[in-house]
C-alpha cells in the first residue's frame, strides 16, 4: 500500500462518515457490548470522534474500543480502533449537542444520565468496493478481479499523531 492509497482511502472514509455517521461500537474487552452509535464529528478535531451515551449503558465502562462502519451506498467499509474516555469539556458538549441528541435525553444536556465519550483514534482498515459493470460481470464469470480492486484497501492510522 502506498501513502497515496492510504490518503485517498482516509479521505473517502471521512467524507462518507460525515454523510452517514452511524457505526457499531463495542468495547474490546466486552464483545457483547456492540451498539449502534452516531459519531459526533468536529472538523477542527484531529484524531478523535465523540459519542453521546448513557451512564447506565455498557459503553460507560470505557476503554479500548472498536467501531465498524458501512457507507450509505455500501461502497466503503471500515473497522477502526481507539480508546473511549469521558470528555470533560463542557464547551465540546455544548458544541456537539443537537436536536438529534436531545431526542435521546429529554431532560437535557445537564441530565446526570448524559455521558459524552471521546474516542481517541488509532488504526483503521478501510475497504472500497467501487466496481463497474465489467468487473461485476467478470466476478460472475469467475474471472480473477484482484487487479480491479488494487488500491481499494488501506490499513492506516486515523489518530492525530499517526
């Protein structure tokens, strides 16, 4: 994999995640904790994503976590890791709070139930699946299509220092 491939795949990942920010998130040491979550993105942040959750939910234990993502059009898939910690900044909480979040917390952002978690990002595997009609036909006929998919996978870092 070249740096160019990794850069392109990361750019596609961030673009697609901003269009449809739903992921399955789970704690690495608690495999049955996987739940659908909405990633809260901040264009000024590098290497972090936030999630609003409940202090009573399984993710409230925090720690190493993994998220899986499928773009809305199913042309990009990703699995990324990081560490969940409690976000202590009320400025960030107010910045990320939205009507969509308030629908889950009717008592408002000051409710003791609200837990804002920051995921400091680590490594990611990103796959693209953009295939044309010719490639699809080759696949159906059992013709080798490895060359057509070259450059559509990257294992890369998403964190600020990666």
